[in-house]
């Protein structure tokens, strides 16, 4: 059992929390598009008529309504996925500190590599630490200690 492995896992755990916070913050940027989508739908449904007293083309409100719906659905998906990723990173950080759920931590390290540039650095370093046999043994020892209690 190497104390540097435990220290590395502790540091990686902290960085998982930091990157999770950044991911959650960046996932909030599509809220601007979401608001814009609600404004477009509100304008289509309750907007004033043109200066002539009628709309120019009957297809225009339907087209804008579809665009408004797209401006709501797509940002909601992006926000949900970003927040889900952030929550999973928080769990991975917690699991690293407790030395449990080795596979989950390894999978999240791989997935976080897609979050350029911070997640890539975090993911690569996490993978490098987790593939060490001594770290794998730490996880196995922690599991054995939990089952004997």
C-alpha cells in the first residue's frame, strides 16, 4: 500500500469536484437559447398583427413556432446532459476518495476526456493512476474491508 497512491486519489477526487463545477456552469449557457425559444413561441402565440392588420403569410407563424420549439428542446437536452455529466463527475470524485466503484471511476475518466481541455487532462491523469496495479489493489482492499464490517 503506497501512500502516494492514496494521495493521488485524494487530489484527483478534488479535481473531479472542480471539473464537475465547471461542467455544470458551462451547461447553463444554453439557458439563453431556451429563453429565446420561449420568447419566439410567446410572440407567435400572443404577438401583435402586422401594420396591415393581418399576417403576411399563414406559414410564417407555424415556421416560427417550430423554430421556437426547437430552441426549447435542444437546449433542454444539452443542459440535462451537462448537468448529468457534472453529477456523475461528483460521484466519481466521491468514489475515488472512498476507493470504491473502480469501473465507474474508470469509465467516467474516459468520458471526461471528451470535455476539452480540463476534462481531458483530468481523464488522462485519472486513467494513468487507476491502471496502476497498486491502486487497483487499494480498491480491492477497500471492498474487502467493507464486506468484513
